[in-house]
C-alpha cells in the first residue's frame, strides 16, 4: 500500500495532481504498459519528477485510482454545501458513473497492480459508503429522500446502472436511469 504524501510545496502538489490525472487517462487509453516517460511528458513534468512521486508502476496505478476515489467521495460534502440534498445526490450520482467509467478504463492497470501486491481497493467500500450515506442522511433529514434505504443499496443500484450503460454512447440512458433511481429515493417522502 502506498502512503499518502506528506506536506508538499504548492508546485510539487500541482505536479502530483497533473501526473495522477494524466495517468488515469493514459492507462484507460493505452493500457497498463504505457511508458512512464509518455505519462511524464503528457503531464508536463520530467521523468525524474514522476519517479520521485511514484517509484513503481503499481504505486502510480494505486495513487491514481485512490485520487479518483477521493475526488468522487469528497464531492459529496462539497455538493451538499451548495445544493439541496436531493439535487446534490443526483449530481453526485453522475460523478460516480464517471468515476466507474475511469475505473473501468484502468481495469487492466488495476489488475496488474493487484497482481504485484498492491491493494488499491482497501478503503473503497468504506469511503463510498460514507459519501452515499451523508447524501442520503441529509436528504432524509430535509424530508426530500426516503429514510429506509441504505448506502449499500444505492451503491449497488449505481453499479448496476453503470454496468448496463458502460458504452459512452449510452451516457444519456445512464442519466435517465439515475433520474428513475432518484425518483424512487424520493417516493413516499410526502413531496
């Protein structure tokens, strides 16, 4: 397991973020064996900078995946601060579908990382459960969402929607299915 970086200078933090975003795209588009030099060049950093942050391919894959996970999970609190809970949940569900698409694109790289001993998924269910639960709880408290549905049920529903609409051409269908799921989560709240 890779540890999270300690305090980084602002430029080092920006470099790390660019590397992680570029790595997700590169692994999704070119597979698990994309050269480190190509990732560094696309991120606008030198190879030494990439290796300083991520000494192994497994470390880079794990960090890129965890960064995507953190982005989607941290988004729940940000959305709740800006929107009513039901609208925050609906927008978060869109982000979750995009996260699963990125994860699918990185599937080969993630399998290779796991085979080399990394465990990028160690905290996935807990973090996603916490994010979904915060959205559901806020919605139930506001009387906008049912209180009898748990985060695991919603997570499974979202995963199912993502699986049947995984082709980019089906993204509109995914949106309609997410609308139906949200309608089901609103049902019986007295709205």
